[in-house]
């Protein structure tokens, strides 16, 4: 089952081919639609997300930290690193390029059927990523005088 990782990771680190060839590569690994965090998602949305990451980061790299397999489920803890060279879409809106080397830790849990991912749960430490990009700042409350 962990061979699915050998097929998934290059899709996200790229580069992806233009047009529908990228969609065909994703369809070889993912069901279409695929359920993402409980929501049926058109595979074109995942291709768009991968393209956004590849535009946002130069020299994008995945480091697999831990893999746990259980039946038709695969959990993967990973670190994603790259130089922030383009706009990065985040839950708080786009973050302009910083030129910095940024990294984010995340975890994906895949549910497999017939050798493809048909559902996944994905989480990432977006707050740490936003802090590294200086898109947000922590404010430490001061004690009253």
C-alpha cells in the first residue's frame, strides 16, 4: 500500500504537465471525485491546488516523517519545504512571496479502494507557515502595570 506514496508525492512536488495531462496523472492515483475532509471534491480542484503550491514554492520537497498502514487506510506525516517565490493561497487569503525558505508539517490519512485514493483527511500547520511568512504575528499580552 505504501507504493501509493511513490505515486502521490510527485504529483504535489511537480512540475505537472499542462492541460488535461495533469488531470490524467491525478486520476491514476485518486478517484474522481475524491472525498476531501468529508466533502466530495472534483479532481480538477486538487490539480489546481497542486499547481498553486508549485507556483508558490521553488524547489518544493516532501519529507515523509512517518507512515502507518491499517487495512485500506494509510496515514502519512510529512514535512513540505520550499522557497516562497510566488503567491500562496491560505485560509486567511493570499500571502505575497517572501523569498524565504518555508516549511509546513502536515498529515494525510488516505482511504484506498482498488489501488486509488477515494477519500482523504488532510491537516497542515497553517499557523506556523503563516508565522514563518510573517503574514501573521503573535501578540503577547502585557501584564497590567
